[in-house]
C-alpha cells in the first residue's frame, strides 16, 4: 500500500480522498431507493390480488345468481390463475373451486370461494395493508362483501327450500332471523368502514355514496321480502317470484358496489405507487445534488493545490519536447515552502542542462564535418566497385550462356547418336515385319480365293431354295382351290341332309331311322367344313411364313453378292501391296547405309563437345571466384557508405536537437 501511494500523483490521491468522503452518499441513496422499491413491489402485489379477486367475485356472484356457470365463463380467471398462481399461491384452491362453479352444489362452493379469496388477500398483502387510506377500502372488497355474498346465498338457499315446501316452522323462522342478523352485521360493518374511508379519503365520498345508495336500496328490498316471507305462513307463486327477483337484484347490487370499491382500491394503490416513485426520484435527486456539490468543492480545492505544480510541469514538458527556453527560470518566492524548494531545484537543473547542451552543440559540429568527408570517400569507392562488379557479372553471364550452349550441343549430339542407333534397330525390325507381311499377304490371297469360291456356292444354293419355295407357293395355291371345292361339297351335303330330315319328318314313324342317318350325315358335313377351315388357316399361315423366308433368302443372296464383291476388292489390294514390297527392300538398304555414316560423324562430334564443355567449366569457375571477390568488395564499400551516411545523419540530428534549445 505504501508503495502504491509513493507512485501515485497528488491529483489521484486527492481524488481517492474525494471518493472516500462521497462513498456514504451513494450507499445511503441505494438503501433509500431499495426501501422505496420494496414498498412499490408491495403495492404492485396488492394490485395483482385486487385484480384476481375482482374477477373471482364476479364469477362467483354469477354462480350464486344462476346456480352455476358455463365452462366458457371460467377462461378469464383461468388466464389470471396461470399468470399469477406462483405469486398469489392460488393454483390449488382455484382447481378445487373450479368444478364446484360448474355444478349446483352451493355450501362447499361458498366455503372454497372464501378460502381462495382469503388466500389471495393474504399472499397479495391486501389484508396486511399498513396504510389506513386504503385499508378500509380493502376491508370492504376483500372481507365484508365476500362474506355478505356468502350470507345472502345461504339465506336464499334456505328460503328457496321453504318456498318450495310451502310452509315454515318456528325453528326455521328463528334460523332465518339469525342469518338475517348476521347479514345486518355485515351491512353495518360496511357502513362503518365507509365512514372511516371518508375521513382519510374525502375525495372518494361522491363515488362511494352513489354506489352505496344503490347497494343499500337493493339490500333493503331483499330484507323486506325476507321479513314478508317470515310473517306469512305460505307463499304463492307471485310471492316466490318477487322474492327471487329481490334476491337477484341484491346480488347485482353487491356486485356493482364491489366493482366500485375495487376500482377505488386500485386508484388508491396506484396513487400510493406514484407517491413511492416520486419519493424515490426526489431522494435520488437530493443525493445526486449533494454528490455533485461535494465533487465541485473538492475539484476547487485540488485546483488551488495543483495550479503551481502545473507551471513547473509545463516548463519541464517544454524542455523535454525540445522546445524549451533554457534561459528562463521559475519564481522561487512561492507561498508554499515545499513548492519554493522545488522551484529552486528546478532552476539549478535547467542551468546544468544548458551547459550540457552547449558542449553537445560543439561536438556535433565537429562530428558532422568528419562524417561528410567519410561519406564522400565511401561514395567514390562504392561507385568504382559497383562498376567492376557489373563488368564481372556480364562476363559471368556470357560464360554461362556459352556453357549452356555447349551443354545443349552435347545433349543434341548424344540424342542424335541414340536416335541413329534406334533408327538402325527399327530398320532391322521393319525388315523382319516386311517378311511377315509378305507371308500374310500370300495367305490372305489364298483365303480370299477360297472365300470367293464358297460364296459362289452359297449363292447357287440360295437360288435353288428360292426356286423350291416358288414351287411350294404354286402347290399351296392348288391346295386352296381343292379346299374351296371340298367346302362347296360339304355345303351341298348339309343341304341334302336338311332335305332328308324334312322328308323323314313327313314320313313320320317310318322315316325315323332315315332322319337319324340324315342328322349324322349333317354332323359329319359340319365336321368336314370345320376341318377344311382349319386346314385353310394352316395353309395361309404357311404361305405367309414361306413369303417371309423367301424375302430373307433374297436378302441373304444380295448380302453374299456384296461379300463376293468385297472379297474381290481385298484380293486386288493384296496384289498391289505385294508388288510394292521389293521397292521397300531397296529403300531399306539405302537408309541403313546412311544411318551408319551418320552414326560415325555423330560419335566424333560427341567426343569434341565433351572436351569443349570441360574447358568451359574451368573458365566459368575462375570467373565465378573473381566475381565473388568483387561482390564482397562492393558489399563492404556499400556497408562503409551506409555507416558514413548514418554518422552524417546522426551528426545532423544532434545539431538540430541542440539548436532547439535557447542558450
């Protein structure tokens, strides 16, 4: 920690002190804001409970008025339960009440309703409301009116039973009177809470009085009907209808009064939240003003301390940046003793710096003169070495080109020798191949002759088949004529058998045997006719097949003729090739002789190029050694020149630096 404060400037130390002094303000502000936020969340939770209970109360009042509600009427409270069940702990009790609202059972439904209403009042802080301005409004909406609705339901249910029975006993009358007294107790409690509300919130009087007036009128009408019922031993249909109407209007009055008081409760809660928000904002503003004021005062104090130090720092910055006046001095007569000592030490320090700068200026001038001479000599030497290096580079490049050309010549000669050897081998191979070709040509000529002869024999055989097929077609035509004659005979036999059958029928019993014979003859004639038709169809199919075979054979004959012609062309081509073979033998001998002569000359050139290449390599090595030496000398001269330039540049920079100070 001590090391940190030693390295920390005065400004930072003063700012740390400011931060420590101002630290309680934001802590206090945070605590106050946190307290206000707790109160705001408390009131917001009350709003959730008021909204949930209002929807629940309206739903329950409809169930009390109608006996039950439809499933579609539960969706609003279902939605609120899904949204608020975690905060209000209402899920389990709502699920227990929900099926009871859909059924006609009243006692358990009222009990579950009060349990859920009380649970929401507890968990949403409504019953625990600490503010008297809204507590008694909460008392009416959360406690009084739900109990009043429950009492009204119990009285109505008991009265309905008595009206349905048509008579009432003394004990039953006493029970109803007891329940009426409990109802009256709730009404008096509501009236008392309302008077207290007017004391704390007089602005609510008009709305409350109007709503309570309608509510009281309907409740008085119901109580009058109840008293009339208690006085009468029996009730007719009109009396029961009047009682039911009064009951429904009483429920409507309770609901309307509940809605009014619930809305007023929401207004009061929102007003309280707005007040908390305003208090939070005012608190934040006051603390912020205190912090800003303390910061401003602290900065004024810091400025009065740091202003003399800034003057010293400014002078030192001018000297450090190379723009300072080494002849100027600080005033040593300052109010603060420590600052006076610091100013005197600064003046001594500047005087010492002035002496050093004067000496550096003299040395820089002498160094600049020596650096200029060294730079000039280095430049001349460097130019000479660069020219020499360029000449050696050109010679080296020329020798490399000559060496490359020699390599290319040697490579070409070597390739020529190899190509000549390959050519002679190829000519020997060609001679062998020509002998094989001659043998193949002779065999091919013999085969073409045999093929031509066999093709001619096949063509003659096909011509014979065509003539046979033509004879078969002519015979088939004669068979068709014979079949037609047989068919005509069969038809005549059928006609004769028909006539015989007619005559046998005329003869009666004597002609029965003749009729049987005529019938058998007719049957045989029909079979003959059917067989003739089958034979005709077979002959027709054979004729079509013979025609297709004839067409195929004619195509085959044409193909054989084409083959004979192609074989003849092949035979003529083979004879022409055979005639060219002696000429190829003569050309082969001439090529072999030329290739042998070329091989001898190429071998001599190859030997000469090898010797030339060896000599060029020796020359190239010598030139490369000279070139390396020249390059090293050129690099050394360049390095010397660079150092001379650096020295000259440093001398110039030093001169510029010391000239920036006024001495």
